[in-house]
């Protein structure tokens, strides 16, 4: 067994599913390496809704760490689902802070030759001293945060597909994330469903994701917008029919159409100006995208938060995918689309009981 360089493992992040998944992998690795039997493994829940529960969790963890194995050998302990390190009422309580200090003192005395410790916590207020101490003294992993969030979600989808004996075709994972959003539990279930549909050893294609995965991401109605900007009038009308049959509202559909149209207007201008070329299967050319970004991003006010008003806050592949769906309309048509969307919004205010009719009429005017 390789030597342990740090006294314990600390995994944290904003997504409890990703954190728990990685923590379980590390726990199983340690247990296998130590050849720990069921009596030498222990999982302690760190979930706490108040200070008394925090004290109970830490006391149980202390007992688990200090217990001598019945048949000798090395113990492996996992303090799982720690919730009292968050910026919450419980996490800020004076009693909790004292218990966290006691936890730190306990971890300082852990002998990694006798016991292996894994701690998983989500979410974590990294401004506090304890997470900073863990980062310096533990085998520390931050998962699913900031710029790494999308990459972590892609990793979850690919790993789940491999486990099911399937793979993803070009663009399928990105479309799946667009439709599912950041819900990791739903993401894994959707991958299993798609893998079952495709069959063992098969490739999950983009068309299957579009057809079989519902639009769960808030404010995103992918199918209607995708069919509309592909110039597919019949498909657009069918998507609208399904949306309203399920009790949907017109306004989020219009919002999705407007958001995508804004991105296409910006891309159309840059393509017409020669700063970008029409994207290929892997999106816009990365070098051209970077050059255009260095020239024009400053005109958007420096806002880096993702927005349809700012082309360069979009993922380079995703923006290219939007542009290459169907035939990119000319600038005048895109501006006319935006005017149609505004007119449709005003119309549904006047005719709230005829929302589907308003959107169908708008689609016919735009696509014929």
C-alpha cells in the first residue's frame, strides 16, 4: 500500500451529489487498499440541523476514529454529508464553531498508519479558518465549483455512460447538459435512460437526447427554439403543441427564442465582418474566437456573467452549435424575428387565453 502523504482526505464543493460520489470512491479505495473488513469500516453522518446535532455527529466521529479494530489492522472512517461548514444559521452558531475547533484538534492527532479518514462536506464556506486549514493540511479536493462545474458534469455523464456500457456521439453530452441543467441526480438518471434506449455497447446520439430528454433547465425550452432556428415550421408547431398540451406558458418560450436570437444577431454581425467564420462540428475556430473576444469583449462593459446580451460569455462550442443549427438567417431576418417576439409578447398580454394561437401565428410569419 502506498504511503499516505496527508493525514486525512477532505472533499468539498457546492454540489452534494458530486462531493458524495467522489467521497465514496475515495473511501472504497482506502478500504480496499487497507483490506478493511466490515468491522474496520465505518460511515458517520455529518448532517446537522442544529448545534446539538453538530456535537452528536462529532462525538460519533471521535468514537469511530479512536475505536480499536476488533481483529487488528487499519480502520477506515468516512464522515459523510457534513452540512455544518456552510454559511448558514447552524454553521455560524458559536456552539458550532467550538465543535469545529474540536474537530480540527481531533484531526491533528489522527495517525494515518492506524486510521484512514475521509470527510465530505457540501456546501462549504471557504472563508472560514477550518476549510483553509484543511486545504493546507489534508488531501484536499474541491469539485464542481466555478469554471470546473461544467467539466465536472460532463465527467459525471461520461462515467455513467461507461458504467452502462454506452458512449456519447458528437455534441450529445452538451445537448444533454443544456436540457437537464446542473441537477446531477437527474443527469445520471437521464444517462441511464438514454443508455438503456440505445442498447448495450451503442452510441447515444444527439437526436436521441433531443427526442427523449425533457427540458428541465429553468427558462430553457430547447425543442421549440431548436426547431424554430432550424427553419422547421412543422417541427416548431409540433413542439409548441406539446408544450401547451403539458400546461406550459408562452412567456418562457418567447424568452428562450429572444435569448437565442440575440446570440445569433451578434454572431451574424461578426461573421459578416469577417471576424468569425461559420462554425464547424466543434464550434467556432478557437483562435478566431479568442481574437474576436480580445477585440470586442471590452465593449460589453466587462461583465463576465453568462448572458445572451454578451456573446463571449457563452461557451465557444455552444455558441457555434446555435449558429450551425439549420441555416443562419441574415441580419435583417434576425432583427425582424426580435420585433416579432416583442409583438407576440404584447399580443399575449391582450389575449392571455390564446397564447398558443399567438405563438403559432408568429412562427408562421417568421418561417414562411
